[in-house]
C-alpha cells in the first residue's frame, strides 16, 4: 500500500508506518 506524504510516496505496511526513503524509491521504480 502506498501513501503520499509531503510529496513523497511511502510504503505503508501493517507492521511498519513507512519504509526508509531509499527502499521507497526502489519500490516505486519497480511499480512503474
């Protein structure tokens, strides 16, 4: 699940509020 905060897309998990920014960018790149 993705959530846009402060202009950045963050990965939201049931066990974590947000992944580190580096991992978020990698996941977003894969999602495109």
